[in-house]
């Protein structure tokens, strides 16, 4: 996954949509969870002023909307290995 190589999870496309907005539209629960666990900003808006939550709700992706409403997961502390 590109996240492991430092990809910006909050990058926007030409329509102002972030990866979270795209997968919210598609209803991809597992990818939403992955993004939420990687410091995604749920408050960003696209060029039409919609958040990922609003996009999910308007497309009847209620489980995804609930995941987004709960917000980002707390950061995972990684232990150093020798």
C-alpha cells in the first residue's frame, strides 16, 4: 500500500476529493478503516463543499458514514525492533 511509503492520505484530485471521499462514495469500509487509522483529515471538503461524511450519507453508505463520524483511530504506537 502506498501509505507505507509515505503517500499523502489527504491529497486532493482536480475535483477536490481526497482518497477518503472516493472510498466513502464507493462504500469501501475496509479502506475507510485503513485511512482512518492513518491520520486522515475527515473535515476536508471537496470543490462542492462536501465532506467524506456527507458524500457517504448522500450515497446511502450508512456504515461508512458511521465509521467516518466516529473519526480517526488513535495513532498506533509502534515498538522498535532490534
